[in-house]
């Protein structure tokens, strides 16, 4: 009973004090309630933080254990990793070498095609000796022996054809220079030789003799026949046709007659074939 009276008295005193301070009992109770709620939340957060710290420490310990195990396995696997790296480098080098070899082969094939038309078996349009020399260098860089052999075969044909053209051009230039520097008798002998060839066929020997018959020296006659530009096979065909038009001959008889006229055997056979024998 006394305790109850004391409590009532304290409440009365507190209420009187709050009123004296301008604070209502209701506001005070609210603040107390909020304080208790915050304290409870702080206690809960503290417990959660302690649990999180424990979990973090556990995770760190587990990580340290796994890291130690990983380092041990890594050390054991190091030789194998180095082996795999070496193999990868070897394969890379092999692939690069193969690509380089293929490029060299492609470049050589293209270079050869610029001087030799394999489909038509003839020099390619625009082929020159410089292009040929460039192709030779590129073919030498090819590592596939079978491909190199095939390309060299084409180069050999191109070289032969180019040499023939170069010889023809050199002979033509030599003749032009010879004619330009010829003396008067040689120039006249050449003019006479060309005049004979305009209306009749002659062998090399026959034309020389005819010019000598006209009074030219052997040197002047030979110069003229060397530089007249005659195709002696065609001359043999021309003479053969003249004989056939005026008389009858067997093939062998016509060939003998052409050889008598000064044509070689090959030229005489060409002439006989040209008129149907």
C-alpha cells in the first residue's frame, strides 16, 4: 500500500515537473518509446554486425586455405603449363611458316603468269625480260618442290620464247646498222637483190650467184643476200610452184631440183610440201 502511494506521488511529482517545463506527458512517453525502439534496433544491428564479422572472418580463413592449396597446385602444374606454352608457340610458328610458304607460292605463280600463258602455251601479253627475272627470283623462294618444278618448266618456255624475240630484234638491229654503214656497191647490190625477189624465187646460193653474174663482188653479193630479209623456206615454195606450173615432177624429183637450185634439203622438202606433195 505504501509502494502504491509512493508511485502515485512520484507520477504526480513528475507530471508536475513536466508541466512546469512545458512538456506534456504524452510527448515524454513518445520520446521514451522511440528511445527504446532505437536502443532495440541498435542491439539487433550490433548482433548482426557481430555475425557478419564472424562470417567475414570465416570466409577469409577459407580463402587463405584455398589460396594456399591453389599456389601448391600451381607450382606442380608449372612444368605442364610451360610445355603447353611451348607447344602453342611451335604451332604458331608452324602456321606462320605455312602461311609464308603459301604466300611465296602465290606470288611466284602470279609472277610466272605475267610472262607465260600456260593455257595457250605462249608468252603472256606484255612479257619482258625484267618480268621474267623477277619471276625467277620468286620461284626460287617456293618451298614445295613439285610446284617449283612446274613453275620452272613454264619459265623455261618463257625464256626460250623471249630469247627468240631478243635474237630477232638483235638481228634486225644489226642488219639496220650494217645497211646504214654499207658502201655504195653493197647498197646497190641490196637494191638489185630486192628487185629480183619481187618477181622471182631464189635460194640463198642462187641469189648470190645471180648478183655475181650482174658484176657485183662476192662480198657485196653476200652482204646483199644476208640483209635482204628473205624467208628461204617461202622462196623454196615459190620456186617449187613455178616448176609445177610448167612441168610435172615427183616429190623426190622436185626436191632434187630445188636442191640443184641451191636450197638446203629442209628448204626443198618444205617447198615440195607447200605445193601439195
